[in-house]
């Protein structure tokens, strides 16, 4: 089902983003992915329609 994002979706969205980023961008460092994981969790949802 496609529906608007809610705060309860955060863990799922972060998990999907992380898994796909590791596959699509294997050159990214663990440190970068860890920092961006926090941004995906805490920053980007405030500025994006998900």
C-alpha cells in the first residue's frame, strides 16, 4: 500500500535506505553511511515528502 510517511515508518525507511545504499554505492565508507543514516533518520524527513 502506498501512503504518506508517518513517524512510525522511520526505522523501515532508514533500513531500506541503508541496505540499498550499500548495494548501489559500495565505494561509500562506513563512517559516511553512519553519518548519513543519522541524517536520513533525523534531518531529511523534515524537508521531504516521503
